[in-house]
């Protein structure tokens, strides 16, 4: 979020989505291609929110597959609300969750754990291999800077200054609250409370609902409802961005509701994989990054690429990364599939970009000699 603050001002002034920026630089075909790729990675983030919503639905006693159907319907309905109202409800539910997290931490005697969380977090980074850590940083961090789901809020700011302040505020708040969930879970785990938890996705909702349920009857369900609204609000924001991406195509331009429905189906298909929430986001994000990474760097570095060269670069990166991802999905290999998909896609993309430039240079030289 702090990195997004650095580009918030020019982004707000442009008023253009990431696919429109590519379209402006490389032509209309690239706009459609980036919009399609954006649609795919946002589907991974939407799938993660669907995972969260279904986990809460199970705690509320709604069995599968009815929980999934209800969550999909509510996300679709929330996406039709105005952004102002939806973001207000979403922020309120997140604020309530944060307050209850702090209360739970205090009652579980976990304050010392929270204060020690940042150094322990740094120490625990060595549990990840360098490829895993690098892939996660790229797949999550860069997507915030280049992602249309975050851009829509930046561009909705009243001014460029408010857009920058919003990003900085969000970054600072996230640093403060980011370690709260982990500290709560470790405190509860130390007390043996989480021994029988069947699903890791349900830990935080269950802990928070239990904390309020001990205060008064009915608060447990209210907490779960608030968490459901938070997941629905986040999912709706992503669905709006996906619909915007899909609407760049002529067939969906005048049918926003259909675009929302198709986007939701794509997210539901990805959610059907039995993955963790973070893994679901990372595994799809890398295809987008492998595709647009080289051209995006060229845009930032003011490196001129012809539309043909940019298109070949992006398509190659996406195809190679997608094939590696699909192979890992089918179980053809297991070690570091996300890192391999990202590295292979970027390498192929870079190879085509450089090779295309070399061929073009030779062609110009031959023409000059002739």
C-alpha cells in the first residue's frame, strides 16, 4: 500500500485502468489482452474471498454446497450496490473485526505475543525457501500496485492528495493490525483451544465469534454475520473490477450484469480447488505477472516497444506460465510450481522481447545496406 501511494497521484490524474494504460501505449489489442489477463488474476483473489465466505457459512451451520450458492448470490448482489455505500459497510465490518481481535488478544493474555510479533515474523521467514518467499512477495506486493481492484479506490478519491493519503493511511494501519490475527491464533493455540479445529480457514471467524459469544447470547452469530459482510464486501469490490475488465470487450460492453455473473462463475471455478487462501491468490497472480511484467517495466522505464513486439512478449509469457501452472494443477510435478511458473514465464517473455528487438535491428540494418 505504501508503494501504491508512490504512484497514486499519476494514477488518479490519468483516470485510466491498467488495461487502458497498456492500450494507450501499445494499441487497442493490448488493452483487451491486459483486461483478459487482469480478469484471470482477479478471479484468483475473488476465489480467496469465496473461500472465506464459505468458511463462515459453515460455522453458521449452512452445509455445502448451499453455503457456496448463498455466498455467490450475496457477492453478486453486493457488487450491484454503489461503491460509496458498499465501501462504508465493508470498512465498518472490518473495524468491528479489528476491535474484537484486540479484545480477544487481551483476554487471551497475548499482548506480549503481539509486541514480539514483528521480530518473530522476521525470524520465521527462513521457514520459506528463497523461491517461495520471492514469488509470494512479487505475486501479492506487485499486484497491489498494478491491480485494478485497488486502483478503483485510488481513482475514486476526491483529489490526488486524498488518494495518496488514503494509501499511506491504509499501509500504516495494516502494519499495526497485520500481526493481530497471528498473535491471537498463537495465544489460543498455546492454551489448547484450537486442538479440534477442522479447517484452518475457520480459525479466525471461530475465535472472534467465541470471544463475543461469551459476553452475551446472540453476539456470536452477529460477529459471524459481520465477518461474512466483510468477505462479501471485499469480494464485491473485486467483482466490480472484474466486470469492468470484461466490459472492455464489445460483447460485454452494454451488459454489465452478465459480465458480473460470468466473472463470478470464473471465481467459483477457481475456488473449487482445495487450496489455502493465500495459495489461491498467488498461484493465479503469477500468470498475470509473467505476462505483463516485462512490458510494464518497459512502460515505467520509458523503453519503446512496438505494438507487435509488446504483444508477442506478453502472449509468450502468459502461455509459458499458464502451461507450467496447468501442469502443476494436474499433478505432473510438485516442487515450487508457483516459482517455476513465474520464472519460466518471465524468462520466456524477456527472451521474446530481446529476440524480437534483435531481429528488428538486423532487419533495419539489412534494409540500410540494401
